[in-house]
């Protein structure tokens, strides 16, 4: 059972989260709030989850006649500060992140530069847990149903143990968009 990864042609079960619609919604809310210079990091494009998220961001931007600003984030880099500095230099007013680690690093970087999230720059974060709202009250988020994801995968493993000949399933859960403060 693959968890939150899509492997084309694999005969295995997949339990994953559709984040596409939530990322489109998050990007469109930024646009409706007047942002036209919205960036997104392109990173780890060998992962189906990141391909989906970057594609959703680009689709929303193009749907509204805006050119996507995709910034390549080196896979081997642990320091994303140069990419975040580029965002400030390029006068980006909002950033759509593709995972919670990048969201936290971005929020910390902006805070260290004296910027206020939700006022000086808007950030779309990925929320994987119930505690992150304490840290991200001034950002919008894409929330993944992590507990449900784990429970569904565990049930599928137990079903497969009980009956190894079950046909493979692609089980898709839905992410949700959370406006600022939720």
C-alpha cells in the first residue's frame, strides 16, 4: 500500500490526498484579494504530490490571465534563503508553498526580515496537523486529512493481509482550503 504517492502502472494499492482543488482555491483567493505577483516553489517534481500542487497553482494563475512565477528550489538544498531573497527582490506579494517544511522555513525567513505575514506578504501553507494553526494564524492553508489518510492505509493493509488477492485500489481523500485564522 503506497501512502500519498502515485506510482503510474503500479499494481499496488494507493491511499492519497487530492490537493489540486484546494491549491486552486487558495491561489484564486489570493488573486481575488488583489495579488498579481504570486510565486510558487517548484521542488521535488519527481513526487506526484508536488507535481499536482504546482500544476494546480499554474492552472489557477493562467485561468485569471496571470503568468505563473515558479521558482526552482534545488532538491539538494537545505537552505532556501536564496530563493526567498529572490521572492523579496522580485517584489512577490504572495507565496504558495508545496509542503509544511517549506511553509515553516518561509514564515521564519519572513519573520526574521521583519515582515508580517498577512500584511507584508501572504503565504499559503500546508497543514498536516491540528497544532499548526497556532503558528499560522495569519496565513491561509491547504489542510490534508492526515489522520484519515493513515487510518485508511492501515485498514487497507489489514484487508490485504486477510485477502492478498484483492484487486488494487486507488483511494483518494480530499484536502480542504482554510482561510486565514482557521
